[in-house]
């Protein structure tokens, strides 16, 4: 008994040691920021830039050349400390982080936008360009309009120029982050793309085909603004903490496509086509308030087993990631839950990101010839860096995500520095995340309440393709 107890203690200690090493390797905390209260803006910026050194140490996604360039920029900005406006300083930090060219390594755009003045319009990037989906009274006449220029610059040129401050896969930036820059006069002014930090001149094509130019003053910074990304604007539902004078393009009772219904509910499961097809939607890979994902997946499995559908449609278009371990078992066995399943159609888009892409990798590995991917390209690469945490600069309070774990779903990364240990349990050999059938989602689809991506999947399911 003494020997058994000692052996058990060794196992417990070994397990604790492995857990500590895992957390220390992939989820290290930034060091504490010990600086005296700054006497002026120059000191505050120097302190922030000094503390940013730790970001360059924590984030492992930089190439040696990119890290060297970021450090050179940091020294340049130190010499300019005090001469940079808050917006210019934010762009300076964003530019250094963006040199990692990794979707998880970036200044978080939500907190950044809440700290800056912002237009009374909310934009969304469809396959055919940027459109206004929400507006306050000052911007109401542009609801539904396609934005074509900002202060005389073509909007695509502005988006391209601001990409320097985000990096990572371009389509993910376009969908996820570009609007935060385009809606911000101070950030565009700091980048040399706007004449004023307080207002912008927008040229847009209205829904009737006419062209309109409108000069709009920005709303002041609002730290209590809704903590959402532009995918939430697709739903006409009122957003939490949204001011009452915001108007959505679509009416609240519009018969929305399935993937946009009840946007407060992150998961959906149910039969289509009389039960021959079963639809499952994930907009997250984690537990959401009031919606534990484990319970949802168990229910979805029971429904599929009971219904014995001929095809599964798994909608990952709005799955921005989370905890990959929450869904691994479901993805590995989805195609074989019943012997009735002939096809699994996975719907993807640029919002499909991080653990959302791990879902796709596991399905490609385990669903075999049953899998068909339909939609737009996902928002990340087959090889990327994730895990890590957030470093916050002490004075500007800019929040910057750093990545510490290498994910490679094309080939094993074991033996390479930073390879995420968990991947040993889930090996995959995925050549590409590109869709088998490219189907774009346009503004016209949205305005006319169509879903061409789901329609394409259902058409192929009927034809057993």
C-alpha cells in the first residue's frame, strides 16, 4: 500500500509538472508593468514602447527578420515619443504587431475603436464591397448604400493601406477588422488618408443607383459601445448596449435566412428537407452565456442518430473559434454517427477562424470522401500561430493579442519550436482549406434575404453530389 501510494504521488506530481510546463509554454502571463505615473505624453508613450519589448518576447509568430524590423520601428517611435497623437501612437503599435503577419497577433480592434471617435454608420464587407447596414440619424440616408470613396480615396485603396496595421490573412482582415479603420476619422487621419480627425466625406452609391456625397462628423469615443464585430450588424435585432437611435437596414421581423436567425443564440440544430438533411450551425467553439456547447453537441448528436439523415450541413461561416477541445470529438465522428449519412457539407467564410478552422481540418481528416466544402475561403491559413494571451500597454491601454502555439494542419510540426502539444492527439494532413465550390455572399443576397451558400449545399444534397 505504501508503494502504491508513493507511485500515485509520483503520477500526481508528474501530471502537475506537465500541466505547469504546458501553461507556462503556451499561456504565459505578461510581466507586471512597474512605471511611475507619467508626467507628460512623451513619458507615457516612452513607457508604453518600453513595455512593448515584452510583446516581442512573448509573441512567437514573428520571423527573425520581422522581429528585427519591429524592434527597429520601436526605436524610431521612441525618438518620436510625445509628438504622436493618440491615434498615431495606436497605429504605430498596430504596425509593429502586424509585422508578425499572423491573424492572432494584432491590436484588438474592438477596444481600439471604442477609444477613438467613430462615424454614425456601421459597415459590413460583402463579396461585392462595403455597405452601410446600421446608421444613426446623421447617416440614415446612406442605409444600404455601397461605399465607394472616403475623402476622395477609393474605399478599396483605403482598406488596402490600413491593412499595414493588422496583417494576417487578407480576407479575414477585410471581413473582421477593416471596418473599424474605415469608420474612424482619427485613425484614417493619422494614416494620412483623411483630411480631418473629426469627420469624413463619404461617397456612396444609394440603393436606387444614384450617387451621394455626405460629410459626416464622428461621434466621440464611447468606452461603453457594444462589444461586437460587424457580423452582429447582419442581424436587425437590437444589440446589447446599442443606443436607441441606431436603425438597422432590415426590419426586425424580416424573414431572415437560417444562418442569421435569432442571433443571440450561438448554436442551431434541426431538420431540413423533410428530415433527409440535418442542419447544424456553430458560431463559436466555446460555451457562450446560457449556451453550453457540450450540451448542444450532445443534443445535436441525439437528433442526428434518431433522424438518420442522408446528409449533414455544418455551417461554420460565422465560427470565429474558441476552445478546439470542445468540438474535436464531435467533428471526428460526425460523418459516421449513422450509416445513413452519405455527405457532410461544410459551409465556410472569412469569419471561419482559429478553432473554427480546426473543425474543418478534423472533418477533412475523418469524413473522407463524404466531405464537401462550400462557400467562401476561411479566414486563416493551414499553418498559423494561436494560443497565448493579451498584453495591455500601461498608459494607452492598447490591448494586443500575442500568439505562442504553432498549429500546422498540413503536416506534423513536432520537433519545431512552438508546436502546440495538443496537436499530437489530433494529427491531420490537410492540403488546403479552400472550398470545393466557391459561392460568394453579396449585398444583394443579404438585402433580398437569400442564402446562396446554403442553397448550393441543399441542391447538391438533393442530387447526391
